C-alpha cells in the first residue's frame, strides 16, 4: 500500500476519533467528568441502526438519535446529577459501572453474534476510480468533525448559553446564585455530547457495520487516551489529541508487522509507548498551551 | 415603610448544631441594614439561607410579600435578590466583561439591562476600563468592585453583601461604602454583613448584632459611639 494511501486512511480514522473526542471533551469540560460509558452510547446507537435495517434510512437514523439521546439523559439524571460535586474518581468509577452494565445488557439481549448495519452503505463507496481510495464517508467524517468542533467552540465562547455552561462548570454554586439554571445548562451540554455520540454511531457503522456488545469500546479507550494526550483542559486540544491518536493508530497499523488477521500486538505496544513518552515530556497535554498545569489525570 | 425582606424566626442547623436560631429581621424598601457579630455567629449562614444556598429547618423568609423559603438560589436571584458572596467568587479565568454578563443572565429586560450597565460603569469605572482583562488579574479591591457590579447587573431590589471590605486597604473600603450609599440612592435596598462593626453601625439605618446564632441587639446610627454596648453585645452579655 502506498504511503499516501496510508496517510489518507489515517486521516479518515483520525477524523472519526476527533468527533468522539469532541463529545468526551465537552462532557469533561462542563462536568469535570471522564465519561467512560461514551462508547456504549455509540454501541446503543449502532444496535438501533442494525435492528432497524430495512427501514427508511432517515427513520432509522432518527430512531438511532432518539435511543442515544434517551440513554444519555437517563445517565445524566440517574448517575451524573446525583454524583455532581463528588470526587472525579467516584464519577469515573460510576461511568465504568455504567459502561459494563450496558455491555452486559447488550450481550444478554442480542447475544454474542453480531448484527450488521446497512443504513448508509452507499457512503462507503470510493470516490472516482483512481488507484487511491478515498471513501465518501471519510469526507463526511472530516466535515462533520470540523463543523462540530467549530460549532461548539462558537457556542461556548460567543454565546450567553456557552458562558453559563462554563460558569456552571467552573463554580456551580456561584453560577446558581447569579441566576444561572446550572443543572439545566449542564444537562444541555450532556445532551449535546449525546447528539455527537449518535452522529458517531451513524458514521462509524458505515465503515464498521458489524455491531457487537463491545462495539466502539476499544475506540473509546483510545480516544480517551488521545484526549488526555492532547490536553483535556480545552476542547480544541482534546479534539486534536483524539485526531492524533486515531491517525497514529491507523498509520502504525499499516507499517507494523501483523500476526494473523487483525492481531494488534505490535500496534498497541507502539501506540501506548508513544503515549507514555508524550505524557512524560508534556504532562499538560501535547497541544495544551505551554505552562498550563496538568489536571486530574485518568 | 413596607418591609421588602422579612425573615421570621429562622432556624438553620448543620447536623445537630444550630447555626442560627429564632432569627427575625427586616429590610425595608430603600433601607441599608447592617448585620454584625463575631466570627461564627451565623452571619453568612443567614445570608446563604435567604439566598437558598442552605436549607432552613424552621421559620419563614418573605421577599416582596412572597415566601421564598425552599426556593433554589437561581429562583431567588431571579425574584430580585443578589448576593455578593464572601470571598467575592468571581470567575478568575473569565474576562471582566464575561463576569459582568453572567450577572445579566436572570433578567429578560434588554432596555433595563442597558440602563443598569451604564450606571454600573459610572459607579465602578474599572469594570469598563478593564473589560477585556482576565478577572483574576485584577487587584483585590478591583475584584470586589467587579463582584458588586456583577450583583447589580441582575437589577436586584435587594443587594446582600458578605463582608465586602474584608482584606481591603482603607481607601478601598471607602470606595465600597461610597458605592453602597449610591446604590441605595438608586432605590436598591442593602443588607450588609460586616466585621467593621463601628463603621457599619454608623453607616446603616439599622444594624442587628448577631451572637451565637441569635440577634442580641438592634442598633441605630446614634449608637455608633457607644462602644461598651457593642462590646457587650458581641460577647453575648
């Protein structure tokens, strides 16, 4: 495979990871919460798409959003809100529990055999007929990732709602005594992260149509690491981190030897060795501003 | 004079320990009322209970004729009470203007907000001058002005301040007290918690002395020179 093709593939995976990183970074920024269960929101969306195979694609996608948003709000009301103000470790443990709970439910309900999604298969077609393969879905992923990041940055930095979100995140009590409906604006941020998760479900199932109970689990772990490597304290650096790790994973996968089909022994050793080195050199994050101190590490 | 704020036999407990007991006080329209007392007497607790930041076990809090006991802080704020909290609680990483804009969140009247902002900028010129700076880069006195400005931005009928002069140099204390006089002239009532007992008694229309969670004395400006009486009240005699 040509190096240029490898770079294109890496950019494509990087964009999907960047989109996941925006959602994870948003929740961290507003709740100081590392949502380990983010991957299971994507999994739930993917199952919805698989179970509604054969429906009108628009309806199928609508149902996917409905299920993911419903699940997101359930998480917020049942787990995140009651734990607001507890230590980050407590909240992280809670999201671990939710993550494994949802995986187990999916395994019980849908079995170990996966289900296939065929909603937007057409977008997996390559563009043109050249020797380089560029798929439509990659273009969609890049455009959506850039638009989502830009939209959220505008919302957070240029609107009153964004200001209220940041205020509620930084000091909940003071925000509420200023008249900010702090619980409401935080729930809205969580809901937005759910919209992003549903979007990822739709995009990711085009490329990886085979849905199992551990769908998107590995991707979420890599993105979480990427977000910390990039610099979790700002949405921009977190997203870049997600992109960088997706890019590095895909690039190294093409360059490293493989034992049998999809055995990633070398890949993950190389990727995570790189992560350790980056964190030793730049503990605040690769893309964080210099001098910024490291925050709560996961 | 009709009472704007009426606190009736308020009791607040932290666990089994009562922080405030049978506390009754009033703030009338356009009045400046002081609340003084030693550390731990329950002054901040009283303000926080009025604001809805801590729950009250007994008694009532009536504002503009309605009971606001049990309301959430954001609802109390939107009803017309602003609290300038102890330690100022400004957002250090936000700009001065963003801090000020947060004060506007609860109000719907665009025109009134513009009028109030113009007045606030006149009252505290630094809030306008340093609008693009990070609030954390301001001096303590400037941060206190910003905190008061932010409270006023909500257009409150009652402004409550929790030790606004704490840690300020004497001339900055003057700035704060002068501002409070002008705030009252604009028709906003003030409930002032302070450590500077003598100055507060001389300044306010009426000052309650709080000791061990109970009001032990009510003083008027004419009592400002009566040091013995104040010390006795402080000691709970």
